[in-house]
C-alpha cells in the first residue's frame, strides 16, 4: 500500500479504539473548581415586588450585578419601567458626542409627581430669599418634600454604580415595603444612572471581547483593566468629573442645567477605585474648601454615620477621609457651594466576575453593586429623617448670603473687556450657567486700592463695558470658590504638605490646587474690596462691531487677530480653497489698527478663486460674530508693514494624520 493509504488505515483504527474504549477517570471532563465568594450569597433585591413592573433580569437577560449593563440596556430598562409605573418620570437632559441619550428619572409618590413644577418653584424661593418673608419660608419648608440627586458612573469604566442605579430604580418603584412607600411620600428622588454612556459603551465592549467561559478573578487581566483608550473618559477622552464648573461638554452642560434647577438637598456621586481597596465614602479630610457652609459639612457627618451603620450590619469594610480631600471646586461637589450635601462613593472595582484580593478573599461584582445599592438606600433614609432641618439650615444660609452681614459683602469682581469677544463671551456664559448675577459699567470709572490677579493693590480706570460680579448674592459661595485669588488652607495642612514634599516628594493634595476660572480664560480682572453702585447698569451682551458696509472696492479683507474666533475664520476659508495670510506684527490701514495675528484675505492671492470671495468672507465672519474690514490700500503707516511684505505669511493647509490603536497610546 502507498504511504497515504497506510496512514488512513492507522488513523481509522485509532478512532475506533477511542470510540469503543470506556473513558478512564482522567479522561472525564472536570467541572471548574468553585471559587468561594464568586457566587454572591447576598441578595441585592429582596422582598415583595409588584408583578406589574418587569423584573430587571427580564430586560437585561441576567440579574442585576451578574454582568455589566450596557448603556443601551440601561435606557431600555428605564424606558420600560416608565411605561409600567406611575411612580417615575424620565427626562432626557443631554445627548453625548456619540449620540447616546443621558437621562434622569424622577421617582416619588403620585401626589408629588403631579406638583413637580411647584416643588421646584418653592425650592427656588428658598435659594433666593429676596422678597420672601420668614413666615413664608417656614410655610414652604413645611410643605416641601426632600430632594435627592443620585448620580453614578461618570467614569465609564467604573461600572458598579450604574448597575446599582438600576437596582435602586426598580426597588423604589416596585417594592411593596411600607418603608419605601413612606420614602416616596417624603422625597423626590432623582436618579442619573449613567453619566458617561460613551465611556461605558467603550468599556463594556472590551469586557464583551475578553469574557471567558471560566470566571476571571485576576485584576491584572484585560477583562478587568480594559485597554487604551479605556472607558474612563468621554468620546473626546475628557474626564467629565473635572468639567462641572467649566461646562465644556454636552453631558456636563445638560447635567449642570438640571442640577441647578433642582437645588437637591443631597447629591451622591458613585465611583470606583483600585480593585485591592474596600469602600470609601465621605466626609473628606482637610484640606476642605472654606467656602462650603458649616451646616453642609455638619450634615455630611450624619449621613456618613448612618451609612457606616448600614455597612456594619452587613459586616462590610469601609473607611472615610484618608486620601479624600475636598479643596477643588470643579468636581460634582460644586453643588456643595450651592448648598447641597455631597457624598462620594468609591467602591473597589470588581468588573466583571470579581477579584481575588490580597487576603485571598474573592469579592464578586454583584457584591460591589450591592455596596452602592445599600449606600443609596441608607442615604435616602437619612435624608427623609432630616430633610426639614436641612431645609432650615439651607434657607438660613441663603438669607445670610444676600444680607449686609454676608461674609462675602464688600467684594466685587471686575472683568475688563478686550478685543477677544469670543473668549469673553464663553467666560461670561459659564458664569450665567451657574446663575450668577452680572452688571456692567456704563462709563469709565477710576478706582483705587483694587487687587489684581497677582494679589497686588493698584489704582485703575475701568473702561465702560467692564463686567461686574458682586459677591453678595445667592450664589456667593460658588462665586468665591471659582474666583477667589488665594483659597485658604489650614497652617497644619501646609506644614504637613511641606514635610511630605521634602521627605519623599508626595503630597497631601489629591488633585488640582489652582483653578481660578478667569485666569484659565486669560481674562484681565480685578477684585474690588467694595460694592460698586456708581455708573452701574444691568449687564447686556456686547455687540459685535459691524463689518464695513461696502466691501466692493477692497483689495483685501482683514479680521483682527485678538479674537479667538479669527482662527476658526481662517480655517473655514482655507477648507474652501481660499488663500489666507496672517500677520506677525501690528499693522494699520486707513486709520484702522490690527493686532499681531490678524487674518488677511488678499484678492491678489485669490485672483483665480472659483467662487464669490466677498460673500464667502462675509458669511464666515457673520457666523463667527466677527467684524470684517475692507482694505483699500496696502500701504502701511510709518514703520508699520505693507500688505505685500514678509510680515504677512501665507498659511499652508494642514495635512493631519491621526494615529491610533496598536502601538499608539497617550
């Protein structure tokens, strides 16, 4: 026989032996050894539930906490429950950069849900007590339910918070427990289940790709770590928990608008931390920003003690303070400066099966979800117990802030107008989003003993149009938090900071230590140690200087480079094939001065441009709120440059390569 035929016969005989031979003990497929702790013995959802509300597992395909719910599954769940329950309403407050909806659910009794507008109006009267008597304030407090804003997973790869939110929503609308019924009578509970759906989608995709048949409890594995660009940040890889006072992204813009309408008494922010840790919650340690009301700090201790009792009852480890300080104003804790109690949750990350910790204990993902769920219910119970007294402290503090005895009286911030209208507009919009009340000078005003950004005193003449922000107003604490020149830190903290820096280069600070929003925008400003009343009028947005009415005789068009929008102007024209130049020196033509960096569109450069150049320039300027000047002579005054010289450099259209994936990271 040939070699191939011989091989076929031998193979057939071997197969026959394997099939007919009784398997030995070693050949039997063994079941995986159970991992103690991986099968969570607790129960996230327990008790009697209304059969009219669909169970989470029927929507998700698995029990809450078994796996990580995707953003789409979260939206599907809350949409389903809204149709089935008369105890909740869902509001979409933003769309992410990738088009995913961000929603909050309002959960309360039917009676409370029918009067949400009145509740918001009453809270608004407490927040701004001007025109409301003390007697009326007491009546409002007597009828108001407490308001809580419970928000989760602003970092998309910190997943347990959003899954606990699903458990909390279902529990609150479906439980037949009388305690829950009473809770909904006493409170309006707003749950923002997933604050960063784009980041969460990115991370859940990596988990789907790295799940295995057998459980994975090694926190070094891809299932637990993910890979660049990870899921912490949003679509543009921005940390949304650093955006609350800057409002750059649509997720933040919608969220801050909604938060500021509600003035919740309590806000929680559910996070995760290193997988070998336990569980942290407030209150924080020093340094703590001194602009936070004493009553807010005092109440945070009450909530912390009750949360600790709830964990003690479960024999769960936890801690407060330690690495958690509270100096920076830009996290979700900005609400503290508006009078809310803020609580941070930091759960050790177990996504997704669970993690074997250093003590050889396996902590399941389900247990990590339960930690945040139990925290949520405990905090809500504390709020229901103390809501009236918390309102009284809030109303008292807000009345103080607008009074002559305000700790922020005799302080005014003055923002000097420049030619950079776009930047000033963005900065002032940021202030208006927070509800700050603005004024402006109607004429030039000379003031002495004002403090500049470096903390130096000087005498200045502020021009007409200078924007004024009086610190004595309802949002005084947040104004100071965002704009004060020198945040106060206890001497003992500074000593400790210096000691640690000298010893090993470490710091007692967790994060940002400098953030003045006017400085960050490059706005020239002063702190005036007084309340200005002379030459003061209501604020109105500055009008853009008109473009030249007739541009037909112009040999070139120019836009002043002081305005940030001039860069966008140049880019838009270049995208459409227009030749664009930029000046590297101050210039002036026909009595009009132009700063360094001004944008020039020369007709000579664009003689063969296929289109209506004048119309294109005019349209781009209008869309960007810029003023276009027509240049009728290229001759420069004195030593100032002519249009045809080397001081107007021709810009090249950029050719950009964006590198990503294998071998590339940030």
